[in-house]
């Protein structure tokens, strides 16, 4: 029996005002909501008990808080803005440009729209229907159209000016819904737009195809340094964020004048601009709610639908990865349990049969597919295994991981010293000893760090001051372990 209403609140581009979020949280708390989730498209999801729904809806209307029932919700506009300044740099696409684009949209789009920096590796480029990607020319954009319910991607043959993104998006949306002949036919869609004499937009010739960077998901959790401040990434294994924790987070933001919180397409939160003198506030509330902010990287690199079935399957696979100590760096995984919901990842686990929804879960079977070159910013899935039982998915994924690293290594030149050892052409060099943080795997080999005391520069860890800390995760110097270079560990 249904006891709650599934509610969606969109935060355009993944940007949340702490004051606005606090209002939402207080109304949700009055409606006896205890936890919230954040979805793939950077939106807020919650379950409001039916008993309190009417009061919640009236209170939201009074506060001018717009929400949707999950089945009727507009797809939120996704952006790479949360990565700005921490995962991207030296780009003309900055805060003001993102927000100018968001302001151009006068109404909620019916299609999924992505606004992405071409230099970033944090948001997958083609998870939207209209995927706007910055070009090397300031204020001009590539447009990649992925037609609804398909993996067909069409590259618009022109670069589009920033101020025309919203209008052209609206025009394309109308054509896709009103003219069946242009559905999945990019050339026909382009001609329909160009033949409309009343519609004009600024464009320029393409300077060349979009250069899609090799995928490597940055570690987006925990405290991390950015210039003279910290940013904090918060991921929840069960996807549930306690209401009281979020309320305290809003209070800290308001008290310390942090104007924005960011949701990500990995269902996590990012808070930027934390002053080092105010970090203790965040340490306090993380400890108060026992929020862990150092999960293994192979648990963070997942794109899964906003449902429990996908989450449960992810947990099963993660347990197998942990048991087998599997390295997954450079890849990401997705789980698709619904027929019309396309997922993008290096490797996609897709439910084989969507028809019989009432059968026993133990009878479910899954197809395993992978992208060409394992780059999730693509649309060329290849079938690896089909109709696999749930308990056998893990071993097959391990095989694909091995394939990825064999393929990746084949494209790399061996370092000279390694090649010498491999071919036995000369004596092996003495193995260098280094120090590595056991928490975040930062390496210290005697070279100076920016925070190092002048007297400690160039010395080994034993020579560093007692209050020396890791520049990435703030671990004590005792957490640095002496190892030989071939034993160097990497984030997996």
C-alpha cells in the first residue's frame, strides 16, 4: 500500500541557496520527512507521508517553493558548474556564464539539458537530450542531440552563441515533440530549424570536432584543498541524507557566508570555499551525525537510477569488488533496470527482460555491455555477456576490468627503466624509497610541499615537524608509510 508521495524539487544546474534549502528542509521536517536523496540530475528527492502531504503542499505554495510529483517532474537542467574551480581551470566558462545561461530559460524544459565545460571529467557529456559543450572559442558551444529513448547522437554542424542556447533548445524541443519525422533524424531536424524564416540565432562554423577527454573520475569526497580554501564532498552509501544534518549544514553555510551548496550527478553534495579557520564547524557536524567522508573510489564511480532495485544490485557488486580487491580507476559503472532510461558509463549492467515485473527477483537476468575504449562519453555499447544471474555479474565485471587495463597499457609507452628491466638489457636500478599517505595515497618523496616548514624542505618524513599534516587530507605525519617505488598504491 502506498503511504508516501514521491516529491522532486529541481535545482537548476545543481546550485542550491542554503537559505532556500533550509526553508524546504523545515517544511519537510514538519511533514515528518526524516531523510532526503539527491538524484542523477542534481535534483532533490523525498518521500512525504500522505497524512501530512496536504499541509506540506500548502506550505510550499505559500513559500513559493515549486515541487513536482516524481512521475510528472520536469527533468532538471544538469551542469558541470559544481566542478568549476576544483576540477576545472583555465576555462572561459565561469560562474557568471553558467548563471546567465540558466536565466535565459523562461520555463522548465521538457527535454533533459546538460551544460558542460569541455575540459571537465566530472559530468558525463551525453546523459542529456540536448548536450551543450563549451568550445575553445569563448561563448560558442557544441550541441550534441541525443534523441529521447535512444542512444542516437547527432552533432549540430554549427557552433552556437551563448545567448541563443535557451531559444534554440526550445525550438528543437518543440520540433521533436511535434514532428515525428525529425525524431532520431538529426539532418531533418537541422533543416527544419534552418527553414524557419522567423527564427534566427548566432552561430559560426565548427573549428573541428569536439575533443572528448579520456575519462578519469576525480575523487569527489572528503576535505580537499583548493587554493587557500577547502571544499568538502559528501557521499552517502544508502543515498539518504538526514534532514537534521542538512539543516545543520545550511546553518554553517549561512553563519560562515557560504552562498551556495552544489548537488552532483553522482548523487552527492559539494560545499566550496570553506575557510581553514572555519573547517572545525564541518568536522563537528560530520562527527555529530557520523558521516563518513572517505569511501573507496570504486564505490563512488557509479551511475544508477533513482530506485532501490539498482541500489541493492550496486551493493552486491561493490561487496564483490571489495572481496576481490578489484581496481576500477579510470572507469565508471551504471545499472539500468527500466527500459526507456538510457544509462551512460564505461560498463552498463542492463536488466534483460522488463516485461514480467511480478516475477521472483532471483529470476532476474542482466546483460553486461561496455563502451568503445571504455569511455562513458560515447554511444557505442558492445554486448559482453547476456542474461547473467545476479551472483555472477561480479566475476564478469572483473574480466572487463582486466580487459580495460590490458587495452590501456597497450596504448602506453613503457618507461625507459621499466623497459630495461623487461628486456634484461642491463642491471636494474636501485629501488627508490618513498613515503605515501595511507589514507588518500598522497606521495612524499623528499620534495618540498607548499605548506612545508623551511627547515623541513628536502628532508624525509622523519625530519618533518611533529605537527606536519598531509596537504590533501590533513592526515598526521605518522600516517605516511615508507614503501619502495614498485609498491606504490593508486586509488582504485
